[in-house]
């Protein structure tokens, strides 16, 4: 296939309706905008959430709780997910992404949790946070846990 052989799918390109070109066109006169009012004027842009001057929904609903803007959230990774690593391997954020254990990290990085059994020995784990139980299980198998910021 060559560039000059490419063509559009039939029916995919449709001409725009030409507005304001006489009454016989079907879209003459007010050009489909109705008669007068805010929506008929040029330059009008409808604001998101605008409800005709009525108090908008988001301002009518009650707000609950406190949303901490400085909250640090971690991507949880369980011990059983580290069994895919070879003995003595270095487990950090890049290694987890490369093996597909984690797809993305939030602003706080990742936290090691103690769920599941670990069979890989001697792992060198570099996590942003780790539970005490997870740390103890890794050190029992001859590994080490380093907390990095």
C-alpha cells in the first residue's frame, strides 16, 4: 500500500451544514438557535455545571469529612509478589515495574506488606515503606529491607 492509494472510508467524511444561508436552506433566519436569549448571542460559552442561574448541584450537596491535600499514599505490594525474583536480587521500584508486579506508583511510592509466604531468599528490598512483619519475614530468610525516600 502506498500513500497515494489511501482513501477515506465511505461515509466517514460529511460536509458541515452551512448555517445562515437563507430560509430555503432549512437553517436560515435564526440558524437553529431559536429566538433571542443568551444562547442565541454570538460568543456565548456555556459554563460547566451552569444551571440557568439556579444554585449548581455541587454547591447544593453537603460536604463531608476532611480531604487532606498532603496525604501520602503508597502502592501496596505483598510478599508473595516477590517470589518471582531470583535469589539475592535487588527489588526496587524499577524492578517491580519491569516485571509487571506494579503498573504505576502514586506520590508516596510503594509499601511492602506481609501477606503471603515468601520463598525467595536473600532479597535486597528498597521500598518507600514496609510493615514490621514484612521486614521480619525477609530478614528471617537472609534478606534486607532498606527504606528509601
